[in-house]
């Protein structure tokens, strides 16, 4: 689908829903001679009608509103200045770096965020379980022997003993497999993208 800015204005004004449905069925949509507000409007329409995340890529000042409207904005530093790269979430110097940004760094970021989220949840569960066990077995004997003052001191030391020395080591060990990740692997074997695309 190829559409000019004037035709796009009519479509967005009178046939918004039909235009989005048609655009989503096409393998590629080219909008030429569009204003910055039209670019941003297309991004927001796609977000609203499809419910999917959007990524906008631009290299000039007229792309700033589109980049800011998208879920992920990528700015390319070029002859048109740095306005797009300053407004974007990610900045690259050449268009050919987009593949590596998405396929390598995006995958690693997703994996690390997921691992960190799981680590924090499991750590909280373990600490809570340890405190419950500690209070069930230890508090009655403390109350009978030394009074309530000692109970608070013993309970405060337990989370610090668990969180302090081992937390940093675990996070470093979780990220070691990603350090040796071959940057060309996702291009040759796209199945490594499977878990991220399925949100697993």
C-alpha cells in the first residue's frame, strides 16, 4: 500500500477504521510526504486498533513526534541533525545497526529483565519462608527466656544475612551466559527469538 500525505489525511478523517484494517493486511505500507502529526497519528492508531507494541525509526526533526508516540523510539544521527536521536529511546549512527540493536541487545535485555524479575520474586519468597520458620521455632523460646526485646534484634539480622553477600554473586552468574552470546546467531537461527516473541 502506497499513500500520499493528502490521501492519508482524508483516510484518517473519514475512513480511519477501514484504513487501519487494510494497512494491517498489507505486507508493507509506504506513507510519503506526511506531516509530523500524521506520522504520530499512524503510530497511535496502530497501537489502539491492534494492541501491539510499536517501534518508530527516524532521522530528522519531523520524526520526533512519531518517535515519542511509539513504544520504542530509535533515532538515527545523520545529516538532518540530532533531534531524532535526542528524542528517541535508543540512538544509533547508521541504519544498518538496527538489526543488531533489536536482535542482540534487545534479546539480551529481555532475558536479563526476565531473570531479574524471577530472582526478586524467589528471593522474597525464600526470605518470607525463612522468617516464618524462624518465628515459629525461635520466638516462643525467646519470649520465655529473655523477653520481647531480644526477639526484634534476632529477626532484624536474618534478612541482612541472606540479602547481603550472595545477591551480587547470583546476579553476575545469571548474566555470564549472555556475555559469550554470538551476535550473528539470531540471524542464522531465528528460533532463539521464540521465547521472547511468545513472552515466555
